[in-house]
């Protein structure tokens, strides 16, 4: 029914910030593109127009970026989405604002509390798997360590390593090993062949 439904705004999926960031990072971008996006996003940050209702109490007052850009969409805090967007922010070297700082505080809070183990679907509703969350955090932190608390980076390394050693899923071990390599931990390097059916079912 797409030929009919696409005529109605109600059925259109809103833009989300991490897909937007990934498109710019993979396709090349002008500094002005990132600056314009960076100026738009505060309008959709937590507490600016609406307030998050689905996060944990310690994060409710952080003015983090929300997943969605749609005017009618609720505020949603997702540490993987935010990690993807901060990759673009840090790489492009746009001027850091309060929303960037609060977004970093959110990610650091997730690492410090270990919520990717205990509340993965709350801290990453779009990517609600522990290994996937760890991968996103490792990718960002390994590339821009100076933007994060060094003790929390060490905790993240230990958590990724622990999950890697205790995971029975080959797909998880594959992305966790990639995370370990990004974080400079090469001690567990091994060839991991993931069956196609596990990739499909993960």
C-alpha cells in the first residue's frame, strides 16, 4: 500500500540522528553540513520542547540529543544513537555545546553503572543488546578517548573483555572481538566464522 500511504505525512518515518550522521560520515560532508545539523538538533533535545519519559531517573534532566527529529515524536535517549552522532560531532570538530556535554555524561553514566548489562532495552531502545551497545561505545571511545573519563574507559575495556570471554554466541564474540581490537586489546584475537543462520537470527 506504499503508493497510497506515502502521500500522507502521518505514515512517514521521521529522520533519526544516527542514520543522518552515518550518511554524512560515509558519504563525505562539508563542515557547513554538520554545523547546520548541529544547530537543528538542540530543538529536539531532552527538556527543550518535551522531556523523556522512558529513561532512568538519573538521566531525566540531562539535555541529551533525542533519537528522532520528527516534531510529533517523543524524546528517546539511546546510547548507541548518541554514540553514532558524537562520532560525527567529534570528527568534524564543530564547537561543543551543552547537549554534546550532556550526551557524553549520559554515555559515561551508562558505562559507570553497567546499564548495558542490566537495562539494555532502556538505555538503547533501538539497539537493545548488550554486545551491540558495547560495540558502539568502544568504537566512539577508542577514536576519541580524550573526550571521556579515563577510568571509565578502563571499565569499558574490562566489561567488553568479560562479555567476550563469557559469550556463547559467535556473532556476539565477533563484534566484541572487533570492539577489543578497537580498544587496543589484542590478546584474544581469533578467527571467528559465524554461520549465516546465526547472523539472520541475531
